[in-house]
C-alpha cells in the first residue's frame, strides 16, 4: 500500500512553471588588441670581410633592439633553437660548418612597436617575421561582462514579448552557458624582413598609421523564463 501511495503521489506532482517563454540574448564588442605576438626567425650568415656572424652576436643585437622599444625581457621567449654542432645534420648536409638559427617570440603592445622592431632587425640574419596571434590584457574581463549583457538582453526581450500577449515575466527557470563566437587575428608570414619593410613603407605612404584588425567577441545565450 505504501508503494502504491508513493507512486500515485509522484504522478500528481504539479509543474511549478506551467507557462514559460524561451528567448535568446546576444552581446558583442570589438577590441583593439594590446598584446601582439611576433615571431622572428634568425640565422647565422657570412659577412664580407668579417666571416660568419655568430648566433650569439645576432642574439645580443636582437635583444638590444627589443629592449630599446621599452619591452621587458619577460615578454621575450625562445620558441626554437637549432645548433650547428649536430653530427646528424653535419652528415646529412655534407658540410663541415653549419649555420645555427633561433626563433624568438616577442609580445608587443602596438602596431607602432611592430614597425619599430622591423626597422631595427638585421636584414641578413632575419629569415622570417610574422604575427602569430593577438590578444588583449583584459580579455577575460570583457568576456565576463559580455556574458552578463547577453543574459540581460534575453530578459529584456522576454519582457516585451510577454507584454505583447498581456503576460508578465517571472523567475528564470534555466540559463544556458553562453556560446562564444570569437574572431581571432589570423597569422601571416613574410619570406624576409625586407618584404615586411616594403609592406610597412607602402602602407605608411598610402594612409596614416593604423592599429591591428580588431578582435570581435560575441555571446549568444538561451534563457527560459516563467510566465506569471
């Protein structure tokens, strides 16, 4: 009898929210990046009258150039390093002497700093120069605020839709995690620093200095509200 009573009671549970409205809310913004990650490939080379310019000399000159921009050492990291004392490479290339190379990643703040760094690079040592990614120092804060705005937009939409049928919006029954649409900066590369300089110079002649392409953030959220 107890089991039958419990089953009957379970079947008579009343839905606390018999009337609901499901809406979506959106929020978006564009951000000028203040974290620009640049990758630079450097390699030893032969200079007339001086012989081979060592990787250590190239490294010292490069780090001095970066520091002259006011960039802290903590914003410079080694992404890759190929030494020249590798027996396998020596055998494969059939050369007694190989050329060492190193790849740095540098975090800069503005497009102007990128241009300044390009001007200071050694043309002969620089094998490649490209923007690997961009970001913003307050990106997580922006994301949080956008999520809140998306939920508020959903509530506003629910209010005017319910008002159209003489209903009132009650409590939120469910709130789904907002879906993020993020448009990051697409990396691009250049065969050499000279090509980068030509691009920068032509851009400067055509128009005033511009910032990097803005990052676009967008959130969509689905919320179910009770109707009173």
